[in-house]
C-alpha cells in the first residue's frame, strides 16, 4: 500500500519533471500524460498529489489510530480542513466552478468525518443522528450530482469538441500539404 500510494505520485512527478517541454510541444505526449493535472492552473499543476495525501491520511487514521477516535478525527479532519482552506485561498483549478465544487466536496467529507466522530464518542441522540444523516446525505447527493453533471459535460461537450477540433486540424494540414505540393510543382516547372 505504501509503495503504491507513495511510489506512483513520486514516479509520475519524476517522469513529468524530466519531460516538461514535451508536455507543451508534443501533442500526443501531452494528451497521454496530462490527464492528472489538466484541470489545474499551470502554477498548481502538481495539485493532484492532494488526492494521495487524502488517501494516506485516511489510511493512517483508519489503521494506526483505530483505537483513538479523537486522533482519527484530528488527522483526517485536518486534511479536509486544510484542503478546503487551500482551495479557497489559492483557487488551483482553471475553471471557477471546479474550485467551488471541490470546496463543497471537501466540506461534505469534513461533515461526514465530524458525524462519524460524534457517533464514535456517543455524543448524538438517535433523533439528532437521523437528522444529521439526512442533512449529510442531501449535501453529498448535491455534490455528487454537480460532479456527475461536470463529467457528462466534459464527455459529451468538451471532449467531443476536441475531437472535432482535431478533425479540423487534420483537414487543414491536408490542405497545407496539397498547397505545398502544388506550389512545388509550380516552382519546378
């Protein structure tokens, strides 16, 4: 788990660090390897590592701190609180709505962790627990609905547009080649 969780992001960053000019010059290389930090502003292109930070903090709090719910809440809660704060302070995503969506996702995760913590220490009555579950489910459902809408938008609108743009570029390249060969023929005559 540690090798996969730490090795993959470190290996990826090392690979991209060794080939930064290809990401901007070589179109096929960029399309193949730019998927992780595509939504981020160039300055924050390595922000995808936050997902691995979440995985590590949740794994550590669930395994090493399983006997102490307060320590679990502090480790995991700090992760989601820090990421929420960083998203608001830095706005690392290119599209403004992604910053808001990810902020809402981090807050809903933090709310879920708070609910789990309060349940673990028996601080909730059954009625309050039911109400909080419904509120939490409503917030998570709204975030998931927005994320689903964003994914559908990118699949059916943005990627399709990229495909059309690529077809147009190929037609333009074919026209240029035809014009160049016609010009060469004209010059050689």
